[in-house]
């Protein structure tokens, strides 16, 4: 029976956590549009990465970069044997366009706050604590999203990932080298003993129910595809409707169909057409081409598959009736994930002990945790998002709520490291 751990005091340095969130939020800030944009492997992403690495070094963490650009800062355990059972805390610091300040960054910087608490207490943890920032979680320029953690978990071939061509025509591996983050560590070389991710909810539930902590038990499945419709350009004023092969109309009809599909599901399936380009994109020309994306999500794999099949049938029927050709390119496909019940119970216990209200949740957004769950016990902690808003400069969580979440993370880490 290991000796009872010495009681020691671990204090969260909330001021530094909040300060670092605000400082990182200035990187890539756009005064016109508001928000900040740090698209993966851009110069702004590099600036954010450089800042994070500097903060890791300031905590005297061992910094490693792997070959897909994932960043790891490790607070080593005492003794060698425990170094292998690494407790990992992670998320991402790349953003969507005109993003809020907290998505991803909160989880990475709260991880630094945990390491800072151990450093400040002069305590060497019984097992190493590793803080990870994964590459290209958002998937804006390179698909699929959650790419860095997916490669790390062995779900996507490294060389294939490095050869990915972005929406701007750039090669991922070239951009990684250009910003100086093509590391030498083999992705997945360090397998975590468990993985924790603290994240804003990015949805309306915690605020609506006035709960402080979300104990994330599962995460919905995600299906991304790009659809290219090829019709015929023609004169908007002389071409009768029944003679048209209108790619723009097909894109619009598909968008309407997807809203009805989501509504028919009773709210479990979500469907989004986020990107749409028409060619030639001229007011008096019937579009000859439409390229658009479809993002389908559902917590249940069967329902998600059924939604994909219904969409495929609709597109086949519409191609025949409108006399157009339709090509579908899969961009990402992740099954729903259930997180580790032992970890979720511990999160719930710690929230209770801290006197924080809580509720079990499903994550609507994708997260790196869903990839880490392939190789280690994983779980997530949510804090409320004001108005449920995210992927938007208006993304906001109160300082106290941010600190409550970080205190739960610190308590869970401490309890986990005290367990055998
Ligand atoms: O798409 C997502 O859910 C995540 O933000 N990448
Ligand atoms: Mn995120
Ligand atoms: Mn996001």
C-alpha cells in the first residue's frame, strides 16, 4: 500500500491564467472584423505557438515538438519509472476565422496553470504532467479537423498528413517547415496514461440551466464532405426555367433539404452548409458550378449514417431532375465517442467537492479529446459560454467561470496523481 501522500497545498494562479488568455487573444487580432484569426500553420499561428513555447520554457517544462507540429510541455515526475505514465492535459491554439479568445486556448493555458501550481508549491508530481497543443484542430485550411491529435492517435498517416493540400493550395508539410514547427518527435511516441481537456461549452446548455461545470460523457459523430455541382452557364434573362441546369439552385435546394432533414431528426442530427462558391458568380449568369461543404453531426452513429445516405439519395435524384453532375468528396468522418467513466466520475466528484453545480453533457463540437480517446482514457470538462456563442468574436465566459473550470481541472489532476 503506497504511503499516504503528503498533504500539500496546490493553488491556482488565476491572475496569470487570465492574463495569458488575454495576451494570446491579441495574437492575430483583427481590429476591423474583431476577433482573432490564427489559421493553422499561418504566421499568426506561428506567433501564438512561439508565445506558448516561451511560457512553457518559463515554467521550466521540457518542450518537444512532434513531426506534425504538436507541441508538448512536460513537468517531469520524480524518478524515471513514473515518467512513462504521463498525465496529459491538452487542446489547441489554432483558430477559425474571426474567432473568440477561448476556444482551445483555455484548455492549453489551464494546463500551464496546473503545472504552475505544482511549481509554485515546490512539488514534483508522482507522474509526469504533459501539456499538449495539437496542430490544426479547427480544420479551416487543411481537412480533416483535429488533424494533429488524429495523427498522434494513429488515425491518419503522418506522410499523408504532411502531403495534404490546403484550400489555398499550400502543402501542409511545407507550411509546417516554413513556420519552424516540423519537429523530430514521432507522433504518438509518448502514450498518455490518461488525457484531460478543459474547454468552453460553445453551446447554450450550461448557461440556460445555470450550471457551472459540464461533465462531458460523450461526443457526437462528425461527417464533413465537399460537394461539386456542374451545370451549364446561360443567360439569366433568356433561359426558361425548365431548360436550366442551374448549379446554384442545386446548392440552395440541398441547403433547404438539409434543414428539413435536421428538423425531421427531432434535433439529434445537425446539418450545416458552411462554405459556398458559385462560378462565374455573376448577377445575370446562371451558375455553371457550385462548390459547397456539408457538416453533418449526430451523437448516434446509425442516425448519422442514415443522414449521409438520405443526402446521397437526394443529390442523385436532383442531379437527374436538373440535368447536372454532382461529385462528393469526403473531408472528415469521425464516429461518436464515449469518454472514460472513471474520469467523468472523478470530474463530477471534484466539482461537487468544490461546491460547483454540474450536469452530464454530450459535446456538440469536435475536440482533440475524441482522438486521444482512441489510445488512452480521456474526458472533458466544460464551462459555460455566454449565449452559447462560439467561433465568433463575441465568444465569452466570465472570469470566475474560467477559474472554476481550471480549479476542477487542478483537483482532478491532483486526485489522479495521488491514485496508485
Ligand atoms: O468542428 C468542430 O467541431 C471543431 O471546432 N473543430
Ligand atoms: Mn476547440
Ligand atoms: Mn473550434
